[in-house]
C-alpha cells in the first residue's frame, strides 16, 4: 500500500487542484462566443467625412427624416403628410413645397436627400 505523510498529501491535493483549475480554464476559454463586429450602415468618405448615403424622401419614415440636419419630429411628420396628400416627390426641390421648409432648410438637407 502507498502511504503519504501530511505534506505529501497536501502537495498531491495542490497538484490535483491546480490541474482541475487549468482544465476548467481551458474549457471556459474555448467556450466563449466568437467576437462580433458591427458595421456602420453609412459608407463614409474618409477624406471629406461626409456620409455617402442619402435619405429617400419618398419612402423615409419619421426616424430617417429626423436624421436630417434641421428636421425635427413635427417637420418629419409634415413631410410625410405632404407626400401622402400630394403624391411622391419628383425632385428634391419639391420638398420646399412642404410648409416650413424654406431655402435655408433646403440648403442644409439637399445633399442628404434623394427621390430614387
């Protein structure tokens, strides 16, 4: 029979515990979910810093329209109401027919809108 003194039992216990911790660490490390990356939906021109995506004013919802500079929730709703009443915009200039959108607002949003 194999008899161990108290120091040998302590060393053996430490060794078994160390192996158990190492095994758990290896299992845990390999069970982590894969790293995910997010992609910005706007394709930004690095040199100019301007987003190349535009908002289609014929199909945009309130949240998309609010993303335009100077367009708040009430103005976004006015654009949608105008579109529903008068039909689709044929050109981006027609957005100036919406009550509350003047030349200054149009100048702020014209590069960010389209009528695709």
